[in-house]
């Protein structure tokens, strides 16, 4: 038997001979056929099962939604705490940086004033007297 039916009448006949539709369940019987007790029982059981499954799924989804809302609130609270801590740390860091900069400027001023007040060296005094025109006799 070929694996495909493309234009082969013999293959089409063989393939169609193997097809069989399943029997309809009793719950799908037509109104004109009368009452089917098996179908009625199946319909009631499926309805109860559907209601129970719907109630269970609704309870599950409600619990999950409540958990998500609770978790979301907790996370928002924690995030606000971290944001406040970050702001406080940034302010502390800025204040510390300002203090370090202030100390650096103070040290720079001290170094500058000590350099300008340093006594003149021997070389500078001899160079200045040579520039005045006084010469040593030989």
C-alpha cells in the first residue's frame, strides 16, 4: 500500500476503506430519539465535574492573585526602603566628599603660605648682591 494518495484511485479506495468514525456517546443523542438514561447521567456528571473544576480553578486563581498583590506590596515597601537608604547614603557620601575637598583646600592653602614665607636661600642672596653692582676686590 502506498504512503500517499495523490491521484492514485486504488490508494484512495484502500485509504477510505480504513477510515471509520467512532460511535457517538450517549450524551450526544438527539432530542427526537427519546430519553437516554446513560446520556442523562453523563450530562449531569459532566455538569457537576465542570462546576467543581470551575470552583477549584477560581479559588486557585483568587489565591494566586492575592499572593501577587501581597508580594507586590511587600516589594514596593522594600524598594521604598532601599530608595530612602540610597538617598541617605548619597547625602552622606556627598557630605564626606565635601569635607575631604575642604581639607584638601586647607592643606593647599597651608602649603602655599609656607612656600611664600620660606626664608631666601644663600644662592638667592648672593645673586641679588651681584646684581646690585657690588664686586669683590681681587
